[in-house]
């Protein structure tokens, strides 16, 4: 899987969080949740829910498959991801992207 960073004219770096890149080396982090992966008991599978409440249509048997689909979707919709507000809709600061 390819990971990429956008470096804005302000010097701010925008990317999907990954442990594969030592992001702390770039300076203090501000991390905003873009989506969640949770088990849906009724569907008996894992679902991806985006920050705006949109649920991806697929249900996944394995959590790892849901996580991969989450990253694929976010990368495919990168322009939308970079416009995610710094605070999630419920008013709480998110802890991971």
C-alpha cells in the first residue's frame, strides 16, 4: 500500500496516520479521526463509518479487511479527507486518523 504526505505552503503536513512513517520526527502531531471500524452485530461483520456518519456499503468478516478498505477509501477520496474539520461533529477532539 502506498502512503503519501501533502506538505502545505504553511509547512503543515497532512496525511493518513500510519506507524510505518515516524511522523513524530516532523514535530508535534494534531490527529483528527477520519473514520471508525466497528463490529456490527446484526450484520455479523465489520463496518467502516466515515467522520460525517456515512457508512461504507460493504461488511467485512475480518477486521483487517475493513481496515484495508478504510485506508483505500480515504486515499481515493483524499480531497474530502483534507477538508475534515479539526473537531469531529460530536464536539470531541479525535485521537486518531
